[in-house]
C-alpha cells in the first residue's frame, strides 16, 4: 500500500519544484503512472482475501476496485481542470493541484484502512479538500451556500457514527476489520440497539445519498468546479456504499429486520428522482439527480445482505463512477464553449461538434445500462437481489429503469440534436485533451466487460 501512497504524497513537493509551464503535464504523467501501479489491488491472490497487508492498511476484493478507481481519477481531474484553472495565478494553480493530491491520499487511506476508527477519520478528512473545491473554485456565488449545505449535512450525520464506533470499541475491544468477522456481537431488538444501528448507517445514508437526505448533492454538484463534480460523483459517494458494506458486519442478523423501510425509501427515491430528472433544465443538476437514483439502487442491494446484491452494488459503484464522471466532463465541454448549463441553450451541439456528439451517445448509453456495458451487469444483479428480498420491488425497479432510459435519452436529444441556437456562433473546436479525457473514462468501462470478476467477484 505504501508503494502507492508515498509516491502520491511526494507529488506535493513535485508541484512546487516544477516550473509552472510543465506542472500540469508532470502531475498528470506521474498520476497516471501511480494509477497503473494501483491495478495490482484488483488481483486477489490470498486465501484470506486480504492482500498488501501492512500495520494499518490492506486491500481486499471490496476495497481494491475502489482504491484503483480513486488512483485512476487523479490524472483525469488534472486533465479536466487545465483550461478552467488556466486563468488563475501560478500560486493558486499549485494550491489547487496540492488539494487534489491531498484528496487522493485521504481516499487511499479511507479505502485501505483496516481499522474502522481510522476509516472514520479519513472519511471526515475528505470533507476539507472537497469543501475547498466547491466553495473556492465553483462558478457562481451560490457555491458558498452549497459548501455550507455539504458541510452541515456531513458533520451532523457523522457524529452518531463516531459515538457508535467509540461505544463498540469499548464493548468489543477492537474495531479491526481483520478480526471483526470472528467477533461475537450480540445485538437484541431493543430501542437502544435500534438507535445504534441507525447511528451507524445515518452518515452513510447521507453520503450516498439516500432519497430524503439528498438535498446537499444537487447544490454541491451544480456549484462545484469540474474537478469537484467529478470527484463527488466518481468516488466520494462510493465512500458511503463502502462504509455500509463494512459496518454491516457489526450487525449482520440484526439488519435483516431494520433494513426494510430504507430499501423501500431507496427504491421510491429511484422513481422520484427519475421524474425530477425529466423536468430538469440544468444539465449538471440532471446528472446529479441521476446519481441519487443510481445510488438508491446500491443502498437497496446492500441492505438486502445478499451475495448477488453485494457484487452488483460494487460493480454499479465502479461503473457509475466512470460514467457519471464522464457525463460531467462532457457537460463541462459545453459550458466552456457556450457559458451556460441550461439545456435549451446548448442544443444542436452535434451539428458543430460531431465527434463530441459520438462521445455523448456512448456515455449516455452506458449511463442507462445498455448491453454490454458494466452498468447493465451491476443493475441486473441488484434487481435479482432485491427481487429475492421481496417480489413487489420489481414494480419500483422496473419503473425506475424505464424512467432512467427516458431521462438519459432526453438529456442526449436536447443537448445534441435539434436546431443550433442563433447565439451560438463560432464554437471552438474540440481538443485532443478533451477526447483523451473521455476516452480514459469510456475504455475502462468497455474493457471491464471482458472480465467483470475483477471488480465484483470477491463475495
């Protein structure tokens, strides 16, 4: 683990020792090199499922794919932000890159932690660089309000989790993930135990987010810079799903009785956010609400405690991380040229940017789960797991998937087809940087179809 963490941390002095003209290229190249080394975490060769074990960190089939996704994201963030940050002074550009590096270090420490308390500390530490990305480099004055929403939602929901973890540390003696599965934790159906269970999961429900506590997400996405939107959609939401899977070990039999209402809320949220997406006029808000819908599926599948549900949840988290991040990149290419995120003002873009229109088509089809993309496999396994839990869930999941197809095609047709608006004159042609950026999102999605077991066969 340190072979990836230490080189990532050493990017900080590299940022300040490199000339400003080369700093973006150097950080991108080194970040890409570090990401290529992180792929060893996808291959599990241990009988205990834990590999690269050190004193405080390790990787297993659950954390390995998410660690790889976190490392893969840093060079993409650098590539996407180069134009946006080109108008800033040299000192601010360096600070921005250092914040991205710190965020990746915190994510590696969070996903690689073998102690639940260390995971909690890193879970909260990711808040600091993310707040900076939203409230400092956002586009509108509303970014300060969005940062406040994000801060208070996260901190308020995390306090009960800290209390529960400290209580369990005192009663069990250890919160090490290596020994937790061998620990006898007896929870009975008392009001106190129910509060413990809810305190454990509240922070993860907000982070995912669950429908009903999701109001911070559209605000944060819409106001954040492109790097903030990408890292929120690709990795930070997945911290919630990862935490849910880990904490379920603490209360495995007890969760069967309490998970039902939250599965129902998550699936209802899938349908409701789909309808909200069909009425959206802001492109980034539409993509943000679609993330709430997809994460609702992940919450439902994890709470069923089915092996298929776990595999489907992990596969969908990886696939959604790549596809939603690509959608935000595509929305940003429109915004940089037109200066607006309103769908009706950016329509007809395929007429002047045909190759970018092709990327839009591929990514939108991936987002709605067209075969043979990885999203389809994740959603298919989740639907089976939730159907096994209750027959009636097929009504909500079926309706939700139809609506997902509807708003995905609505987003593509309204932004790419139609008559070009009269105010759009002399659009700047697409750059190689933008095509490379989208390609680095799409190719992993397509290549993982050949061997999906790399990201979902550890259960």
